[in-house]
């Protein structure tokens, strides 16, 4: 499967956005000044703001709603560090809820996602490679978060390898995108923006690993 094409497109987008944000930061320009005001409003809400954010992300990420919306929003609303933590916590909870629901229901509600050839390819890797498969597949932008949750529930992967692989695999992309969300407010230090770019590049290793690691009944790539 040719995972590298969408990867290069996504990686290029992240790198271009990083460059734009870095230049804006260097010249003291906030890309969207209103976002800074929005963050101050959220901060004034106190402890309820992160709680509501996590609950809302979990509620909408169990169904196939784009996780990136929350990842970017976390950077804008809470900053790079707190936004990353909140997004990863919500990501883990949503992944667990979807996984358990599929296991409990026997996958009847999401069976339509399992018949596509790409879905079959993903499930076979989950069946045979556990944590490594979950981690590497989470790094691939073209595998939607919710669909990956469903396919994991339909596969033979165990709970703990699934959870660990989800958090580890989602972390690089989450850090990268949350940092970009923070960058548009003008508060992100250049060092964190560089870390964001490095995390985006790290995704390439997972894609290569997932695509080249053979299954027991197929030759090495």
C-alpha cells in the first residue's frame, strides 16, 4: 500500500504551516489576533474549561468526527503544553470507549468499515503485531482516528497494547498540531515550534515501519 503519498502531503502542510508561524513569530505578528483574546476568555472560566473540552472531544471523537479540530483548538485555547496533555487524555478516553463498545456489541454497528481492502490490511497488522502495529498505524495521517478505533475493536489486539500504542502513536502528531494552534496566538516560543516540526517528521518513521513490516504469510517489502 502506498502510504507515502498522503504522508508527504500532510507532512508538507505541517512544515509549511510551521514556517509561516515561525516567520510570524520572528516579526512579532499574531496570525489571528482574536485567538489571544479567546484564550483569555477560556482562562477566566477556570477549571471547568479543560473539563468541558475533554468531555466534548470524547463525545465527538467516538463517532467519526475529525480529531484535528480539537487538536488545533487545544493549542489555541490552552497553549502548547496544557493543550497537548488535554488532547492526549481525551484521545485516550475516546479510543478506549470506542474500542470497548465495538467489543461489547460484537462490531455490528461498525461492520461496514471492516470490508474495505485497506481496512483488511490494517486489521491483519493489528492481529499480528500488537502494540507496534497500533503505534505505527496511529502515526499514519490517512487512517482516520475513529475508524482505527473500530478496526482495533474488531481485531485480535489486546486492550493494553492498544491503549499504549494509541497514546504513543498519537503523541507526535498531537504535539505538532497543538503547537501550531498555539503559534497562531503569538505565544509559542520558537524552540517549541521546532519541536513541533520534529514531531511531524517523526511520523515518517511510523509510516515506513507499518508499510514495510511483513505479515507472517507475505514476503518482506
